[in-house]
C-alpha cells in the first residue's frame, strides 16, 4: 500500500484543503492519474497516484488536512484495500 502525501509547499504551510477528489473510493487508478486537487496558502495543485492500484481517500472534499502525512492510499490489491475498509 502506497501513501499519498500532500507536500509542504513552504515552511509556513502546515495544512492544505482538499478542493476535489477525482477518484471514487475503491476505484482503479494508474500511476500519474490525478486523484486529488488541493489548495495551500500559496497555490492550488493536483496530486497524482504514485502507482497503479485501488484509490482510498481518508478524507472528504473541503477537508482541511495536515501536510506531509498520508491523506489517501493506493492499494495494490483488494486484500490491501480491505485493511482500510
């Protein structure tokens, strides 16, 4: 299972807002697919799937989330996906 982490854009950004979730929970995604659009105090940018697998968001749209911690995962198999529910 590969985590999806919103990078810290600058030293003052500790949170980001999920503007849009582009993949449904459990949907198959490919490496490089846009899965999230996020907004920090400096920019709006897309976050891509780090590998092929099943997308599992831990948050809803409009959620404020911490940067540099997992906000979603890409599971390599259905068995891995079931670990997060």
